[in-house]
């Protein structure tokens, strides 16, 4: 019975540690996603500005 209890306690500790690692990994992923979303927004903003730039046609053509 003592061996079963020791195994149970060991498994519970492993699950607790695994859970803590997953919580940290999830937090880091959320930060990464937030950072990437900010970069995407900036790129989209710059792309929109580039689209607004108009070329000025030459009058009369080349001589």
C-alpha cells in the first residue's frame, strides 16, 4: 500500500509540475501572439500608406 501511495504522490507532483510549465508556456504564447499582432497592424498601416502614394504622370512624354 505504501508503494501505491508513493507512486500516486510522485504522479501528482509530476502533473503539478507539468501544469505549471503549461501555464508558463501559454502565457509566453499569448505574449508572442500579442507582439505579432502589433507587428501585423504596423505592416498593414504601412501598406495602406504605400497604396495611397500616387505616381504623377509625365506631361508631353519624352523628347
